[in-house]
């Protein structure tokens, strides 16, 4: 049965409501489900808890949800390049739960695997471990971290079939696979969509069993957070 929807808004229909936890793939502006994010903004839902590596930049990616005042809490590994995000956090207008990047990835993976909690050494002896259970294993202290299970997960893939099997491209893969498994409802946008059987099963990263809805991603310029270039030179490069 095809999981393909006619638009991002249609794919989100009935899945969104105020106060839900929304997990979103991507890293900055790389591999973000931009169409789905904009459809969330246009839906007008509020009081969202957003789980993502970061919140993009001002006016782009998840930054549009910050600007629209739709986010109550963010679970992320860093503030990144979003100035409004930082301003609202420092002003006490936005609740932020900082989580080490590897721990965040594992919390999402654990949520998708049905593992309620796990122990890690990362954060022991710091503010990250405050108020969390500690345990000793083989003479080392570990802190307990709870898994993350989102009400809705949004991901971006390069290629998908209409059954929802997903393949990612290069670094745009980033957090998308773990986010895809962590959602009670997972909605994917893909740049290329093919018929079932067209994908090599050995190349599929996220099996379609994890994906409930799919939409064709629009063609758009892929933004770069910070473009760094150097001057061209006619001098020969040293061997």
C-alpha cells in the first residue's frame, strides 16, 4: 500500500496537535525536512517540544518555528547559529534541555529500539548528570539517560520507494535514521520517489516499517550555514 501523500500538509494531517513532542532529522541545514517543517509552521500548532541536534539558523529550517512562537521546549546538543534561539533561551522564554550530541543520538536510537534507558559515562560529574541516577560498573561511574520517543518524527531522505523505504545521501544522513525510528508516527520527505522493488535492499537504511507517511520533497536551493572560501591563486601548489 502506497504511503505517498500529495503534499506536506496532507502528510501531516491528523498527526499534529498542540503540546506534542516533535523529533526532526538534520544537522543545521543539512538533511533537514524543510517542506515538512514549513508545513508544521503553517499548521499553527503550538507548545511544541522539539527534539533535534540544533534549531537551524534564523529564518531557515527549525528557526521558522522559533520565529512563529510555536516552540515551548527544545532538546538539543547546542544552540548553533540561531541568534533568536539563543536570545529567547537566555531571556527565559524558551526551555532548553542540552544533551551531549552522542547521548542525544543514543537516546533517539534507544527510543526506536524500545529501550527505556541506558547508562553512559558522558556527562558524569557535570551539570548534565544533575538529578539523574548514577550507577557503578566495573569500577566506573555512569549516568542514566532516558530514551526519547516522539509523537511525530520528521525526516528527509534522498531516495524512497512508495512503501516508505529510505536511502540517505552522504552527510545529509546525519540524525535522520535515528529520528525515523523514534517516532510513533514518522513522516518522510524524499527528493526521489520510485516504485516498490526499485531499490536495492542492501542500500536501504530505514526500512518502510518505520515510516507511516511519505511526500515528494520540493526542488529548492540547499542552504549552507557558513560558506567558507579562499582566494584563487595562479601560483602552483607545492608538491
